[in-house]
């Protein structure tokens, strides 16, 4: 009989606040800050310091890191948040519910830039594959692909109400695209290094771009009414000047605030420069002052020269009434923000700033922290900081208490206590670099550090009670000593260190004073001297044996009571990094840096099997209690589930985005917890779903075959050309498993419908020949539908983003069959858009064959007349409905705010005037001086 096992599946991920690989941005409302947490998003309420909405992909979808985020400026569109992922896919999310609305496939490598059009209905995406793709957010389908860049696209900006798109790339060029004609209008050079970011102010006066050059470049944007000799016919951008930067590091992000009065330049370091953007009046005033100073210097020079008897050519007199405004007259350095750690991304809040502030700036740091600052003309003030919900560095150890309701994790400077069921952080205790940890009951915990100290933590108070200088080297392992009945940690514990010592400790409770509660302390009872660094220690279930892994690749097993040598396990080619003994004491498993797991018998020390387990070092291995099943984790980012009796791999769990350092298993084996270098803690739960070894083997072979097939299709006709056609346009989607499946479904539906039509015709002939009606037995697959309706339902079920690629995969014979149904489908009002789209793709794909096929000519002639009339009817219906909705809107407005309309308009004007005044620092200074003067006179 085939043995069945229970499947483990991902259940919870926590500990990551902001991924360093992605940017941060505000949601459409401006209240929540969106930050990527590896393969998911979180919308953070900055005031409360808690995640308000979580955007998590379905468990069936692969775990792909988020590489960029964008939010729509318009909240009218339901899919108002977009995320780009490492495989090039784009996901659209509902901002309120956190549900994934659609997944768009088009890029061949990681998405690197996203930007919504002002209407929110169009999304532009750039990628490492050098292409820019425009997406229809409402239809959830691609519009077209723009080719021209020769390196990664780094940023995108819309101009002219979404009619033009500007893209910058690491190829040192900026390109301006006309989206209506789908061609490149202008190529802007001048940067001497890779361009990393750019942005345009809300009024579309200036575009600022940043690279590794020591200055930022500012371009003027031609307005629609601006014509003259200075502009060529097609130019949209014209160089205005260069702003010298404060830092020598490359620019990472350039962003304007909501009203365009500030621009922030964040570098790939710890600083961000904030510049004030002066309006036209202030810029002219500053230019006049500059020209006046220049004139004074020139006159002073000429006076000195006359005194010395030298003659200086007179400079042309500057025009003080109409001075020439240069870039330094408009952009003025306001503040320099210096963070404690490297800044990964910045974002201005689109909502109104607090009173007295110019703007609110949020940033993500590479130590898993979010910070928000208020920007004033005089200083920068930190408003909020979110750091409690995750470690600031990688997680080196995790452990569960005896009741499995508390989880402890350690990192380079802190110990955190979590609720493993919800992922909530309960306690944060400052500590040393913790490499190993264990609970002592439910009140205390022990942490072994890299410096060799042993830290005792009181969990209830969340405080560090004692630090003991336990070893001269780093403590690599802490293992509780079980009682004879198997109770872990009741007698004491053992530590193994790089100072070649294995020390045995006992617990003692002391009471420092009458008012204090009892505190835990420990005493060293015995020491076992080794010849090499101790890397791991494991103790048998009844405390009979102790196994010690050494740096010389050997594992030595001793008797616990006498410390006499019992077994020597050798065979690994590199040091053993982890090991565990089964709960019945029969097996010991060792994991090594040589990527192998070895299973040994504890009776004679014989090696039962050596398994090539991971593609990199095995970092931790644990048995499930009362079984011979075991879990292992490694630097290859995977968690693997094994049967140690059959030496079979049962399951591979993927989800971590970096090396997995540690794992712990619950006492009942119903869930496991893993900690990783990506700072995430993941819980994997055992389900009731059964798995079988043979089925899992077949599934792994199919996945390998499909991955190889995708690679073959990608490069079947050679590598992609590094130099694409200048400003060319391509198909937005790409071939995926879903599009191939959709094409197969269409072909099967066409064949089934054709067979059904033949049967119907044959049935009618038989009725005519026999002269009496006979009962027709329809095909069960068609579920009582006519052949035309059956094919229509199959085509309608295909996702809009996959439809074009599915139709491209159809052979000409099937395309001709599909077109024969379009006439009948066009009579259904709700399907006119689908019919037009199918007809357009098939005509573009098979144009030459259709025009030379006699049977297709009559079909095309009929479709031409029918589709024109159907589209006109739909257009008229939509126009009528829009006019009706506008009329209803006007009626509602007249009823609701008619008495207050004038007051509302006046209030908006007052608010606008106040915001303008608060944006002027000179006005604030004047008001302060007046107040001081008045107080002095009084």
C-alpha cells in the first residue's frame, strides 16, 4: 500500500516592514504609506504605526519579490495600486480590500518602473528588458510596447494629460514618446552616466533628472501654446540648466511634492537634498538681485583698474528690468536630510501637510525601517518611525516555548518575542549579536551571542536581567538537557562555543530583595574540552548521549553522565553546521556545508544514507517529534521535508528570498517556523491534504520540463537583439503557460462546435429522408448550448491580457473558423467590444492570407458593414448614458449644496490664499519681525 503524508503549506509571513529592493509611495487617499514586504505589500497607518491593509498574493502563485510600486492619482479607478515583480509581471490591487484584481504578463525580466497616467486608466511599466509597455487598467490588457532603449528603463513620467510619456534609462538617454501616434518624438542626451530617476512638477514647467553626474539636469517643458525660435518643431524638452549636488554618490530618486514647490533628490547613501522651487515672480526677483550684484562687482573692478592705470573692456549693461532667469534662480537648496542608515526610497505625501510645514516626506531605510519627516523652511523634524514590527538585520535563530504560543527570534542587536499565531511583536529587548536561543519555561529565555556572552531575559518584563561571560569565543549552540521523562530544559542546558569548550549549566532562582520577584541565574557545573571549534551540539531524548560537531568535519558522541567517548561520525567533506537526534534516540541527522544530509544510526554509528539535500550549505535540520520525518533549511532559500526511514524527499517549500538560517518545529509538529537573511519569519502549517511521493516526483519533473520549455521558446531563434529598432512598437503581452492553455481551449472548442454542426446537419438530412421527426441527442460537453454560444463562452472566459497572445497562437484554419462566428456574436450588445478585438487581432495577424483566400472575402465584406453599425450603436449608447449621468449629477448638486455654493467657493479661495502664504518663507519672516516689533513697542 502506498504511504500518504500530510502536506505543509505557507500560512503566515511577518517581520518585514520595507524591502530595500522596492520603492515606497502613498495610496490614492494620501493617508497610508505603501511599502513592499518581499512578495507582498502593506499599507501602513503612520500615526498608529500599524499595517492597515495587506496586499498578499494567493498561495498558489509563486513567491516573487516586489520590485516597484505605483498608486493612481485618481481614486475613481478600482485598481488604483500596481506592483511590479521580479519575473516582469504587473499586479493590480484594490486599495480598499487588498484583493488582486489582475496579473499582467508582458515583460521578460524584472519590472523596474511604474507610473499611472493622470486619469488613472492607463499604466506605464518599464523593465530590465529595456521595453516600456502601456496597459489599459480598466480592460486589464496591454495596449502596446515601446522599444528603443538599450538598457534598463529606470523611470517614467506622463506629460500633456497623459498624451505623452517620458522614459529614462541606464543607456544615458531620455526619450519622449507620443502615445497617440505611438512613436518617439525626441531623444535627449547630455548625461555622462546612467540616469536613475526623474520627475516633473504638477504644473509641467520643469523636468528634473538625476544620474551619477555631480549635478542634476533641469529641462523646460514646452507648453502647447509655446512656439518660437527657441524651440524646434518636435522638441518637447529643452535644457534649462544644471543644479550642483551636495553628495558625490549617484542619484537614486527625484520627486516633487504635491504642489511643485519642493523637489527632493535622494542619493544612494544616507542623505537627501531638498530644494525649494521658486515661482516665476520670486525667480525674477532673485535674478534681478543677482544681476545687481554682478553689476556692482563689475563697477568695483573697473574702479580698481582705473586706479592702477589699466584699461578693461566695458561689459554690456545688464537689463535689470527683464533679467534672464537661470536654473539657480528657480531651484534653491532648502535642507539636507541625513538619516541614520542608507535610504532606499523617498515619497512626498499627496495630502495637505501639517500647519506650518511645507510638506511631509516619508522614506524607507535599508535596516527595515520607515521614517516620516515634516519639511519646514528652517528645519526637518521626525514625525513618525516604524521599526518595532521587524528586525533590522537578518534573523539568526528562532525558538518556540513548550506551549508553542511564544516565538523568540534573535538578530545582531535585538531579541523579539512574537505571537506565532498572528505575527504580532509582543516584546523587543536590546541584546548582543544572538546566534542561538532557547526558552526556560515560559518566564525566561537564554541567548548565546557572537561575543561569547550568555544573556538571561525576563520575558514578562521584557528586560535583560543578567549577562554572563560564558565563553571566550562565539556561542554557536544552546541545547536544554531533557529529564528522563523527556521534559526539555528541566535539569539545565549545554552551550558549545568557538573557544573549543562545551559547558554544562544548571539553573538557580534567586531573589534580589523582598519586593523583587525571583530571577533566574545559571551556574557552570562541568566543561568538556574539545580540540576544534564547536559548531553544533545535540542531546539525546533521555539525556543519555551528547553529540558535538567540530570544525574538522567530524561529529563526536559522548555519554552524558561520564563524558566518555562513544561514537565518531566522519564522512562529511566540509564542517557540520547542524544536527539533530530523533525523539526515540534511534537516528541522528547531520547537515553540512558540503550540501549533504547524512543519516546515522545511534546504536553503531553507521551511516544509513547520504543525501544531496540542497544546492548550497545546509544551515539547520530538525526532526518532527515522535516521528522520523525531518525538515532541513539551507542557503539555497528552500525548506525541505524528508522521510528519514525511506530517505525520500517529500516536499520542497519555497518562499524565502534569501538564505534561510534557522528553523524550529512545534511540539506536535503541526507547524514549523523559519528565519531568513531576508529578515522575514515564515510559518508553515500542516494541512489535512495528503501527498504521495510518486505524485510529487512527477510534479517536480513537470516543473523542470516546463521551465526548460520556456527557456527554449525564449531563445529558439537566437538571443534578443541588444539594439532594438529606433522607436519601434511591439505587441504588449508575452507567451506564457496561460496563453498556450487558452489557445488550446479555443481550438478544442472550435473542433467540438464543428463536430456538433456536422451532427446537426446529418440529423436534419435523416429527418428529411425518413419523413418523420427524430430526437436529437446533443453533446454533453456543450452543456445545452448552441455551437456558436459554446465557442463564445470559451473565448469570453479567457483573461483580457492573455487573449491577444492566445489568438496569435491559432493556425490560419482555426482563425478562419473563429471569424465565421463573429457575425452572429456581434448581435449580442455586451460582446461587441470582444468581437472587435478578436477581429482586429486576426486581421493584423493573417492579413495576407485573408486577402488571398476567396472564401474569406465575402466574410470580411459582411463583417465590415455589420461591425461599423454595431460599434456606432454602442458609442451612441455610452454617450447617452454619460450625458444622463452628468445631468443627474447636476440635479443632485443643485439639491444638496445650492444654499452653500457661494460660501463653499469663498472658503476654497481663502484656503488657497492661506496655502500660498504659508509656502512663502519670506512672508513668514516678515510676520515674525512685525510681531517682535509690536511686542517691543508694547
